[in-house]
């Protein structure tokens, strides 16, 4: 008896889900990856979404390193701040400030490029979480450097 009562509700729910899925597939606004119809409402493949997130995090990390190099150069060039990184102090005394910052940031960006080209092999969610944590920490570093330079 209960099966006969719930059957129309199940079929109505299925029809509603199929209708929403067909609408999303016809719009194709939020679709990154096409699947066969009636499998998911937005048809986003988890592997493609994870690749998109990892790519975004790696590129953000490269942009943060570039911004840090520019802010550090202006802060040290115009004596707005003092450098506490002993490696940069050593190379700045040896090669000059601009070349030292450029060389060290180029080394960091080369490492980030290796990550970028190996991003399809990042399979663990912990690696994605580590990228997110590195971006969060380095964005704090860059914002702190900007505040130091602007407030000086």
C-alpha cells in the first residue's frame, strides 16, 4: 500500500530533476564538462573542477610572488622598510638590490612553473589544501609588506 502511495511522488521528483537537468544542459552556462543527460544537474566533472582550482591557486601564487618582488623593491629602494631576509641581504650586497630581487623571484616563479606543468598529477586533496594554505599565507605577507611601505 505504501509503495503505491509514494510511487507518484518519486516519478514527479524524477520528472522535475530531468527537467532541471535538461534546462541546465541547454543553457550550458555553468557546464565545464559535458556528460550524458540526466546524470548531474550542473554536469561539472570533479576532475576538471579540481584541475581548474589547482591551476587558479598556482597562478595566484605566481602573481603574489611577483607582487612581493615589486613591493619589496620599492620598499627597499626608497628606504621605506628594512629587509629581514638574510638571503636577499647577502645577494643584494653581492649583485645589487634590483638584480637580487629579480633573481630570487625568478627562482621562485620557476618552481611555480614546475608545479603548473605538473598540475595534472596533483591527485591528493591535501596538495590542493597545501596550495590554498600557501596562497593564504603569502597573501598575508604581501599585504603586510604593502602596509609597511605605504605607512612609512
